[in-house]
C-alpha cells in the first residue's frame, strides 16, 4: 500500500509500505476512505515530538470500511463503515474504567505516534471494539472525520475542562480547527460572550460565522488591552489555549479573571512560564488534558441532529496521493485560507 512516512523533522515521503495485518485477536484492519491532517501532525513534522520514530506512518483521524477483524472483535465485522477514534482504548484497564482512554495501559494516543497511523490506504486499529464507532446509514463521511479528533478535543480539553457555564465570558486563543471546535461546542452552555483571538484575519472571519461574539487580531491589536476593555477591566471567566506555544499560554494568564479557568488544549513543544507569583491568590484553575474521546457518541448525535455542522470547517479537498501538496496547503494556512483538509482514498 502507499502511505505518508515520517523520516525526521521536516522530512516526509509518500511511499510504498507493507499493508497492515491482524497482529492481535482484538485488532481490525480498516481501509481508509477519508482522512485529514491535524495540527499535531505539524508538531510532529517540526520535531516537537522527538519520540516519533523514523519510518512511522503518521495520522490519527479518518473514516473507513473494515477490511478484516480479529477473532476477538465482537462489535464489528468486515464491511462495516466506521469512524476511527484518535485514541485507542482497551476499555478494561484501570484508566479506561475511569473514562481516561488517553491513558489506556495498552493504548491511548498511539495512532500515528507510537504505531502506524491513518495517512495511508489501510490502517491497523488495536482494540477495535472500543476504538471504532459505527457510522449511521446516510451520514456525511466528511463531517464525521471531524469526530475522530478535533470535536472531542475542543469539547473535552477546552469546554469541559474550562467548565464553561451560562453567562460566562470565554476567550479562545487560537482560531484554527481546534479553537473553532471549542467555539462550536462552548455554545452548548450558552456563554454570554465568546472572544476569538488569532493573528490570521481569515480564520477570525470564519470564527465570526461560527458564533464568535468578538474577534481580536493580536498581530494588529493589543489583545490584553482589548480584553480588559471588553470586560470592564476584569478579564474572562474561561481562557482556552488552542495553539501550543509559550506566547499564547502567557496571554491566557494575562487575561483570566479571578476565579477563572485556563484550559490548555495546545500541544506544547517548549517550556512555558507559569506566573504563580501573580496567580496564586486569584483562585485560578489551570487544566491540561489529552483528549479521551469519551464524548464521541454524544457529539455524533449532535452532528446527526445538525445541532453543529463541522463540515463547514473543511476548506480544501485532495486525493490521498496528493498528501504532500495537502501538507503544504495546511502548513501555510494563512496564505491558503485553510482550516481542515479532506484526503480521499
């Protein structure tokens, strides 16, 4: 089969690799129909995750058709149409029983990280019974690719960890796909205002169409002063960090009001400064989380009911064998006006 293969920071190629096979009886092999590229994949390409091995097929999102199942798989059969979860979970270990699938003792986020992933014609999915979701008949595949990762990530790591409540003023730092996923799902809780902060004018304009009440271009305006002005000098109740660089985490610390929540989503490749000398007396809660995907069934129902429309995040379409071009487009998001790309096999 053909796959996108990582060969160290800045090096990738579309090349021939062996087609995956069943290794354990709980495995399934899935033929990829549609996949996408994630900001985390860009972090891998930059070398922010040095534990990713040379030769790894990356990618952790997608929908497909089951090609083969192991003898212990009971929930799925060959030919089933499925969403692939970005997180692999056995469903049996102590962490899975707590709903912390991201820390599964025989899984977690391993696809496209510790084992070969979904930016390929086929992928092996360990613990298939708990790591795949059936696609209801008549569903829009492209919309459901967003359920592999970005929607549960924005919801769980940003909105739920940030404890967004009715009437809150929420700031989301980063108006990329994850930030917009947080924007979409924050609206479940009717916050009074959602302020999107970014340096990409196009992404901010898109955020406005998805429900942002205010947008701030931090390349043009002083975001801290603007937030203070919008909140009568108080700051925001919830600050969601959706980029993963020191400057954006710093901004969240500057704009949070006493009693507020800073919810980190971003993948950080460098250390950040924690200003406990300012925050220690302000009743601030800071949370981190790797997505567990426990909310995927709930989000699937909201998408099916058209309460949210994640398909609107898709800006570009490519064939799977155009993936190098797709990376160039996604990696130059401001110039190309890119949010999510869809790759079709």
